[in-house]
C-alpha cells in the first residue's frame, strides 16, 4: 500500500502539507484475508482550496491504484476518494463530534470503523487524538457503549433451535456458512467495544485481547478467546479465492469432523463473548463504572 502512495505522490507531486493516510477495517486490525477490500482515509492540515483539491485528487489516485492491484473498492465507500473520509484535521474533529452527538445507527457504525484505524503514512498521532474524542465522550455519556453493543448484536445466527449449524439454504453459497458474520465479527465487535470502554488504542483484535486480559476484570471473559480467534484467522487464510464475497464463505460439509468440532466451538464462544460483553456493559453503565 505504501508503494501505491509513493506512485500517487510522484504523479501529483509531494503533499503540500502535513497529512496522515490511514487504513481501517481488517487492514487496520492487521487481519486481512487472502482477498481484502479497501478501507482507508486521509487527514491533512487545513489550508486553502488548492490543498483540498490536492488531497481530493490524491484520494482518488489511491483508491484507483489499490483497485488496479486487486483490492476491490469498498462497497461502503470507506475510501480516501470519498469526501467523508478525506478531510482536514479540524474538519475531522468536527466530524467526530457530530457522529458522537448524533448517535444514529450510521454514525455509530462510522465510529466503530474509525476506531480500527491506524496510520500508514504521515502523522499517525492525529489518529490517536481523534480517538481521544471517543474515549472522552463515552466516559461522559456511556450510552455510546450501549448503542455499539446493540449494533454489534446484529450478526448472523450461527445455530438453529436444536443446535444445528446454520448454512445458506439457497443460492450460490448453498450449504456454506458465512463465517465472517457468524464467527469472525462477534469476536471483533465484542473486543472492540471493551477496547473503547477501557481507552485502548491498540487496533488488532489479538492485541486488544492481550490488554484486556491483563486487566483483572476481564480475565474470565477473555479466557481462550485469543487462541480461538487466531484459529479463525487461519481458517480465513485457507480460503483461496480472488473473489472478496466468496472469501466470507466456508463449505461446511467439506470440513473434517475435527474441523467441524473446532468451528462449532469458535461459533459458540463468539456468541457467548458477545452476550457476556453486553451484560458487562449494561451492568457497568447502570452503576456508573
């Protein structure tokens, strides 16, 4: 990705001021699969209209350059080519405050996306400064954590009423499990919520688990979770495909018995983790902890 930036900068000329190009999503967490889409943004020093135009052009060059290398465009348009994700630092500060105060489903989604950001080029400390807005807000108004928890529970059910693993019943992915939404995201979302609660800057899920485990209050909740999550990441890397959508699915019946047993445990523990985090957050918010 840094090579793409170098090529874009060579084409447009070096940035006219301080900036930060950041990556978020699975890339921000360091959890990319065999195929990953784009999730990135730009922050830059305020200036005149020419500076805005430069970074607008740079954002498009970056998105197009990554696409040319095989990184699909982000379906949600979380890319430097989108003005929502390409702003001066003061405008980013304003944007963060608006998302925090608005508290809508979309605003909370954007906050969670940004919280996984890490700098690739330039002033990475700007990322930390913007995350401080989130930490400060949730300390004063912990209802943000409740909204994040409610949104994170909106994941695909992994098991049916009698404990059977739910697979796709029709279409292209018939007989497959959507491992991203039923297995992977429950861990990512639950751990992210606790990282927001505890003011943790670390972006990787495993790194967050390590820091939460070191906190005496989360040792039991995080028990075995890092090992299970690392196994999930290995499964992700085993899915060899050039299609981003196909990389989310795992053919259930092709798994060996021991692999099915392991996957069931991952699914169950991910669901349990989300429920435990919800219970913990609701309790702590109620008692002002």
